[in-house]
């Protein structure tokens, strides 16, 4: 003969109560929300790293072009056609290779060329980075 405790009911207590299910569901939703925020931050950090790498690569190619030819390239496509770059990379934030902002070099005094070429390149995005600076200022 089994002895029953006075605080238990007669029916078998199998399954979960509504409160237990709500607590578990709330915990799962909180964890999912936190992971979504972390995922979005990691995507943005990855895009920022890609932008820094692309800018470094293009600026280095411009410098190599200048060292070889003693003049700046006319455009980013010139770097591709001359073999300094395989292709103009896509800006990670605008998702286009046509939105890069180039800065024209000032012509040297006594130079017969009116167009001095480009000496710097920046992102075409108007967004702000995680540190608060604008991507177009990098």
C-alpha cells in the first residue's frame, strides 16, 4: 500500500502548467533577441573590416601606380586595365563598385596636364560606423 502525501492531488500530475510554459517561452524569446542583436553587430563589424581592407588595397594600388608611372591614375578602372587591381571591389555598405568617392590630385606647378588623376578613394556610404565616424571619412 502506498502512502500519499496530503498536498498532492488524486489525479496524476503529468505535463507542465501554463506558468511553466510561459516562463520557458519567455526565456527562449529573450535569448533569441540577444542573439539577433549580436548577429547584426557581427555583420556590421565584418562589413567595416572589409571596407578597411578594400580601402587599404585600393590606396596601395594607387601608390604603386604613382611609383611606377610618376602620375596618378585617371580612374579606378585605370588600375584594373593596367593590372594593379583585378577588379574594383564593391563597397560593402552600398553594395556597388560604382559608388566609391575619389579625390582628385592637385596638378603640379608647371605640369602641362590639366587632369592630375586620383590620389585617394573613400566610401560612398553616408552611414556612421560603430565608433561614430562616417564611413565616407575613412
